[in-house]
C-alpha cells in the first residue's frame, strides 16, 4: 500500500519480487506459469490484487461529430482530467 492507504501494484510487485528467493511468498503475492514467445515456460510472481481474470471494458466508440466536438473543446481548454 502507498502512503494514502491505496493499493500500489508496482510497490507490491517489488515486495513480491524481493520474496522470490524465500520459500514462502507473502499472502499478497501469487505465482503463475506463463509461456513466452519462444515456448519456454516461466514462473512469474504478481500481486494478488492484480485481477487478470476480469474482462476488459469495451472500448468507447465515438461518431465523427462527437470526435470533432471533443477536439474543439480540447482546443478551447486543454485541461485533462483523469
């Protein structure tokens, strides 16, 4: 967890990797087997909070008119929120 108390995947990954040499992983880590591009099977350690099974959100489709209006609004005010 980071300073605000929210989950930080990068910090948890570092902690998980530090424990790679130890026999028991922390309860917030999980090991999975993956096949790389060459066909070799490798074991990787990931934070359990990383939800690999969650379906991806479908990409939003915009019409040409909507894109035009979004681009015009961005030109007017280039403040990005998110």
